[in-house]
C-alpha cells in the first residue's frame, strides 16, 4: 500500500513543533482518516476534535497545507503526493493541544444575538421561495473556518469589537426569516462591528457548505445598516420624529 | 475530600446535548429548575446533527387521511408489537405539537404549495409524514434547540465527560466527570438526572455513528442500578456508503428512497420485488437491510459488496434540491454524481432500539432520580424503529423527561455525596496512566471486528457464544489498558472509559440476543428464523448483579381495549 507523510503540529499554548508520521494511504482516504491512523497506531494522545466524519458537524476544522479545511472532506488524493501533508490547528483561536483550539469565544458572541421573535398574529403559512433564502444561512455547520480566515480576526484579532462572518450569517438567517419581528440592525452596527468587514470574500471561499456569506448575508445586512443609520433623509426624518418604533423594540 | 474537586449544583443535570438532552433542558428550565447540560463535544455537534430524512408527525399536511392512530399503528407494526404501547401512543399524539413548537422557535421546514410544512414518504409509514429540511433535518432541529436553550439560560459544560453516577440511599445524588481540555475532575450535585447520550454504534466497525456513540449513558445507568431493556435490537440501516473504504458506513438517507430511489442488484434486478412486493424500497429498515445483505451473500452484490441505489431518473435539479447533502457527499467523497449514476450502498450499524427501561409518561428509569430520553432509552420502537420516529422521539420524550425531572427536583433536597464513590471514580480514571497493558485503540478495533462479524444482522447461537467468550477477554485487556501522555485533551485516555461502556453494552446485547430464540424485527436468528409467540409477550431485561451482566425477563403489560381497537382497525 502507498505511504505518505503527515507533518502534524504537536504542542499547546506554550509552544510546539511539527512531527512527521508515516501513514498508509487507502483509496478515497481523507486527512481525518490519516489522523485517526496516527492516533490508533503511532500517537494515541494526538488531540483532534471531530464527531461525524461526514461533513455534517463542522468539528474537524484545521489548516491543511496552509488552507483552512474540514479534514473529513479533504481527500488525500487531491493533495500533492511527493511532499508531506502539513496539518496545523486553526490560527485565529488560542491553541489547546495539537490540532484542538479554544473556540469558546464563538459561543459567547452567539449569546449576544436576540433570538427569533415571531411577529404577533403570524399564521405560519410561508412560501418555499421565502424559506429558500433563509435556508441557505441555516445550512451553516459552525465549523468556524470563516472566522479563522477572516483577516479582521486572524490578523487584527478584533474579537471584542467584531462578531465575524459566522454570526453575520446567523443574523441574516434571523433578519430575513419571513415571520421574524425583531430588529438587530443596531446590534450589527455597534456590538457586532459589521463595519469592520471590507468584503474581501475570504470567508465565502472557505465555506464547506458553499454559503454565499459575503454576497447573500453580509452585503444585504450592510445595506440595512446604511438604510437605518446613514440614509440622509431617514436621519433628518428621525431627528424630527424621535427614534423609530422598531429600534426601540430591539433595544 | 469533596473540596478537592470543582463542584457544581443543579436541580436537574442533563447528560448529552443532542435533541433529547436539549429538549429536556428547555422544559426543565421552563418549569423553573436550574439546569446543567454536560456534553462530550461542543454544543451543536451531537449526533442529532447527522439526522437527515425528517421528523415523523401525523400533521396531515400532505395526506389529509393521516392521524395519530395511523402513526401509532405504523410504529407498533414496524416494531413487531414489542413496543411500549403507551409510549407509541404518546409519541403519535404529541409529535405534531412538538414540530409546531420548533417552528415557533425559528426552525424553517420545507413547505407545501399552500405554505404549510411539507411531509415526505418514508419506510413503514402509511402516509407522507416526515417534516423535513432537504436532507439536513437534524441540523435544523439541533440548531433551533441549541439557540432556544442558550437564550433560556441553560448552563452548558462542553467537552466534559461523566464517568460515574453517584448514588445515595438508593437514589441518584450526583455525577463524577472530567474536563477534556485539562483532565481535571468535576463533581455535579443534582436532584435528578436526564440521560440523553444516544447509542452504541461505535462497538461495530461499519457504522453511521460518530465517535460519541459508545453507550456511555446506558452503562452509567446500568452501573448505578437501573435496568436495561431489549438490548438485542440493534438497527442496521440498509443504506450506508460502501466505497471507498474511508467512507464505509457513512449514512445514505432513507429520503433517497422516500423521494423515489430504486434498489437494484448487479444483474439490474429490482430485488425488493422478491422480499416485499407491496412496499418495495419503502419497506421497514430491518427488511431492506436483510434483503441487501442476502443479495450480496448470494453473489448478486455490486463490485464493492453492496447494492445499487438509483435516483438518477429524477430531474437533476430536483435531486440537488431535495437531497443536497447526498449529492455533495457522493460527489466529494466517492466521485459519484448521483444525478447521473447509481450509488453503491450496504447495511451500516445505525441505531439502538433497546436501552434504559423507562416509564412511558415520565421517562424515569427503575432507579429513582435517573431519567432517560432518546436513543439511550428503550420502549418506543420495539424490535425495529421506523425512519423519522427518532427525531420525534427526542422531542416528545425529551420534553416529558425534562418536565418530570424538574417536578421531582422540586420535591427533593440535595443529597450529601459519598467520598468513597468519588475516590473510586478518580482511581479508576487515573489507573491507565500506571497500567502496563496495551493501547485502548487495539482493543477497540478487536471489539469492533467481533461485534461486526458475530453480532451483526444475522445471528446464531454458535457465533454469539464465541462473541461472549471474546468479550470476556476484551474486558481483561481493557482493565489493563495503558495510555501515553498527559491528562490534557488525550483521546487515548478518553477511549479507555468509553471502551468500558462499550464492553458492558456489547455484553448486554450479546446475552439478550442469545436468549431470544426467535427472529423479530432487527433481531434475526438463522437458527430460529420464525417469530415465536411466547417471545412476543416479553422483554429481555439486563441488570448488574455482583458486578455481572445478568438477564431477566419481563412480561409485556396487556394493551388496553381502546388501543387494541386502534390496531384492529387496520386489518
């Protein structure tokens, strides 16, 4: 059977190094299979986070040859055969051990987002067309690869001011829900820091669910912020009338 | 001694954050209880996320003739009448409300033309009954419950593993656990616990289950003194991927057949005509799994030992719309375009019908203070589960267990915790660091091989006997298993504990399978190929006695006349 070398980061928050492991390659094998082989035969304490190995849970995110990927969907036969496959933990999150990072920040951000609030008197008849638009956002498996690759988080570490693409997708799913009555536009502008995004589309490129994060979630949300806060006519109108009813509800 | 551990108190402790655990948490919170949810993985990653096809609920949106009575009949008949009839009744009655509730919490299902929730056909269901979101219904369900729970204020202990339930004066008192991240111990004091840890698929080598499915909750309850029931009934889903080897066992949703997929053998024969001409591909899972297995065994299998499942006669856009995950799964992992060519599929270990014996109304086990819901509980599905009845099970009985656990907690005070039990739990967890045995991974592989080859779809006395002998040897090896490295996020160490759970449950399955000298639902004995009326009247019960796995029998209580009439109406 053919063999290949996996060059895997071993270490923790205090430091670490790349370690080489020789792994037999079977047809159709994915990088996560290779990591399991290492655990099972060479290094039983290799820390890897994974659950379903079927691309549905979004647990096994890592950087394979420098590219953020789900290791369960990264086929060995699509990577160069004559050089080691380098597997690193996601860079934007604090290291715990080996390929496992501390993603708890994401769960804290999520708590800030007001939940779905059905409009009073909703009759729960919804057209498939309206559902389709929102279902795209609800496909998200929370692999956090978009968070990992976003330069606002990766290079500038603005975790306190900026929620990241994952949560713009989540807010988009709520805001565009045909029966939702809450307003999260003020939250997007202030607490979630939507303005930091300068639509470089890196998030969209790495999304394993092919969600059009920038085009379908972020840009429409930016438009809503502009409409509500920066439209000169609305601003004038608001000065004359006081804050809008909808924003009061959300506050 | 207790002061040495991090201690947390909750009225209700919930182990497991899949659909059942989260639904229980939401209900217990609504009853005013303080709730802690402990889960082995991150929130939102539990096995529920992998459920594909839908939630069965007789909402009659597509087939107006549907109602709870038909759903009840389908469930009982699919389970070969071994089901707890009261659970089957409650399930059929309450599932529609649980689905509507999800929608009110933000879930978005596929729609009918007039804007109602769309329902699809599935095996064993008389009518189109499965509410769904393409083929990612489980993700929609878990995300909805996760967000609801978080907003209601549930405390979640992520990547935290319970290794022992603490018992005082014959009732539940708390739980001993460790954090994966640093291996430190944590003790939960609680008045009631809801176990919602799912199944045991990882004891078999070909399985659709995630790593978490190691039977922990069933083993915890068993060790605390609760009874397990009907453990011989392990469902092999007819359609898992068979090629390439790395993806073997990954689920191919029944929705492929629900949407019109056709099974053929290598000769091109639509073989379900032989096995169930009436229901064909939409026969129950036990029947379809055995049919594929038989085709392969008799030499009519595909190149890689499976059957062909073909949906390519449907328009490509329709397939991509209704089965998007399947389309991508085959395209990316197997280089197969399912809109143009057939899939290769074969049986994969999928679901545990047996589990912790519970009361129908409350989900309480035979041990006071210990509740169970979802896959780890037994009763609803009898000898074979219908597709779609699992997600509804989680919602209906998760809610009921959460409600009953909160009610019990209201009338109960915290018990003091027994130092000796905690020290034993600690000693057991630390032993692998000083043991001189072998890697737990090697033992796990051998266990999977034995369960796959000897306790699979077809069973016989000789194989089961051999399996029991092997299991005794595995137990000795597992007790001496050794780990490398530190307590920090150490998967080898974690596997030692899971191996113990798997071995208990594997023995329970094997002993029950040996005793049941008949074939019923998912339990097929080559040496006893027929239904045995006497066995239709009783459950197998497993309890711990002097540290041994002991089997007993429990008669099924007589069904009340009104339900008998509901069943009779079918004929």
